[in-house]
C-alpha cells in the first residue's frame, strides 16, 4: 500500500490531491493547522487516512506529524509539498516577521518534510524493490518570474523551486522522483467567485497531473511541469 503525505491541505488543490490519490488506493497523511478540517477530510476519504495537525513553521510539529503518520500508515512513499504563507505586499510594506513566515512555511517546511519523507523512501531496512518514491512541489508563476508587490511569496516560491531542482539531481539516481509544478494562473477554489471560470485552473485537473507524475516511468521523469488554463488571451 502506498502512503502519500500532503503537507499543507485545505479546500481546493490540497483536498483535490488527497481525494485523487485516495481514489487510486493510496493511504493519506494530512498535514495542516486546522485539526477539525483534517479530521473531517480524513473520515471522508475512501482509504485509511491520518490527520496530523501541525504548524509547518515549527520543526517539532513537522517531526511529530510524520511520526504520527508512520505509526498509523507506515513509511512514506509520496510527498506533496503544498504549503505557503506570505502576505501580498511589496518591499517597504513587508515586515520581517511576515518575510520570515513566508520562508518558514515555504522552503524551510519543504526542506524538513522532504528530509522526513526521504528517510523513509531510502530506508535500507525496506526491501530494495520498495525503496524510492515521489516528491512533488506546488509552485506558482512567481517560482520563475518575480511578482511586483509580493516579495515574500516570490522569495519563497523561488527558494522551493531551487530546492526541488537540487533534490531532483541528488535523489533521482537513488530512485526518488522529484518534480516541481508551476501553477501558472489562479486556481478555482471553493472561495473564488467569478463569471469567467475558464480563466482558472481546475484543482481536480491539477490533481490528475500530480498523479501522472507519481505514475511516470523512471526512464522519462518530469522535472518541471507547467500548468495553465487554456484561454485565448492568457
């Protein structure tokens, strides 16, 4: 049984990924701050799921969450680094606390979650044919092009992309597929009200693409996936 951890789950893409992977038979570990929401989602999934409430800015919370998931589901095979927290403010309007939080919940949490997952994926106590796994990073347009008025978000997404690329080259030969997804546009989450839904990405469709990354043959792994809505004037 494949154990997949989604770090940074909420209504929208995180939930869509959890539901898509569970539909494929994965057991799911759910990390986020909202314990009640995680409990409800875990109970609604068709496979075993463990809700592991955690503040991803706190290393001790991350370590405890992974221990809880291992105890309930076994070693981690798939990790989706999906968390972010940044104010949409420019250089002069961004506080040091806000900038630090963008880093802590973004690339630092990605780093810590990835370390925890890779320890499982490459554990020599596992049979050789069970080692390896997949780590997916949720990126954004600002992962490749800095956005005006979003210094914290841009810094965090650039940092996570660099981490993903470095990890891919280090871990690929060990059987761990690391992929970075550039979400180049807005996501049609439940809270979005719009008269032009075609200008947004469908979170379920993104989740389908994430599952494809998990299923890819090792001979042709994707390092970076660029996803965007198909509209003529985009």
